[in-house]
C-alpha cells in the first residue's frame, strides 16, 4: 500500500485542480488519461500508479454528488458548504478509496493516509476533522 501514497497525493492535487480551480466535476476517461499524462511529469506520478489514479478520479467524478451527500450525513453540527475545498477533496477521495473502487483499500489504512495528506495540504484542524468524518463513514458501512 505504501506505493499508493504517491498516487493519492497526485490524485488529490489533480482532482482539486479540476474541481475547485476549473469547476469541472465530470471527467471523461479520454480526457483523464491525457490530463494525467500531461500532469505526470510536473507532479511526479509513478507510472505504476496511473491505473489507480485514473480509477480514483473517475469514481470521484461519477459519484461526486452521492459522496458529498454521504459526507454531509456524517458531519456533526456542520454543513458541507462550510467545509473548505482542500478538506472536502480529501474526504471525497478517501471515501472513493474505501467504498467505490473495485478493490477497496481497508478503511483504517485510508484514514491514516488521508490524515497524512491533510497534514501536508490542509489547515491545522483538517486532520482531526477528516479523522472524525471518515471514522463515522467507516463505522456506518
């Protein structure tokens, strides 16, 4: 699983850029493959992670609204529109990895990995917020 860390980081940067900088949620597979190859050089995605990242991003795109609803169900005293875009992106991708991939990653692994990404990219509260939401999602499934 350690080798997927680079794929997760790339997936986060890629999806965040697509959704929050360009307001594009729906991504088709042809464009995705082209875009991944373009960004691969600058974001240093290992070649063996292309398939994982493609599935992660496609599933996030296709299931985006459903995943946002799932996140909102597990927020406590919070609304989805108040969640910052970095934290929201991390939550979306983590839930995809736990619940939507053909070969899902174990929940505890996902939580730990996305907490590490939150430490790198999020604000001071992101890691505990992500931990709480993902733990509730995991325990509900």
